């Protein structure tokens, strides 16, 4: 007979430190990785390594996706019909080159619109946290 005392207790995960810039930077990077992968593929077809470097350049180093981020996203995009891939041999090594489809271009357009909308809200939020000085109430 099993008792409550013999059951393993779940290991509680520490609460994230929401006052940490690193926490928010990580959250932002995870959210934007897919967006920037679509963005660089909107410019031209690329293989995974080129995608990572292009995203890093495009974001001035803010977003540096790893293989663990890029390839699952590309697999998801390919399954959804947003990209196609074609094997290419370069210096004796086979690489997949990813190309944005028309559906992928439409997805990128929708993503841009969504991020632009939230950007306006973020700008308004900044005004709340940093009110202008010199007014009648300062």
C-alpha cells in the first residue's frame, strides 16, 4: 500500500526574477527568433549557418539564435509550407538551403503587422514609466 509520504514530491522550480534584465532579454530573444528567421529568408535563400549569422547581423547581436533554435523553427516552417529546402553540396558537405514560399512571405507580413502593433503599445508603456519632466506636477 502506498502512502502520501512515499510519493516523490515534485521539484519546485524557482520563480523567475522579473527584475532581471537577463530574464526579459531571454524572453524577447525566444519570441523574436522565428520572426527574424523569416525576415532574413525574406531577403534570400540561405542555409542554417547563414541564417544564424544574418539574424545576428540584422539585430546588431541582440538575437543570436543557436542551432537548437534555428533548426526546430525551420522544420516547423517547412512542415507548415512556409519554407522549402533543397540539398546542396558545398566543399564536399551537404547543406540544406531554405527558401521562403509565398505562404512564408504572407506569414512574415502578418508578423510584421503584429509586431508593429505591439511596438506602439510598448512605446506607450515607456511613456508611463518615464513621464516627461517639467510639467505642472513635477
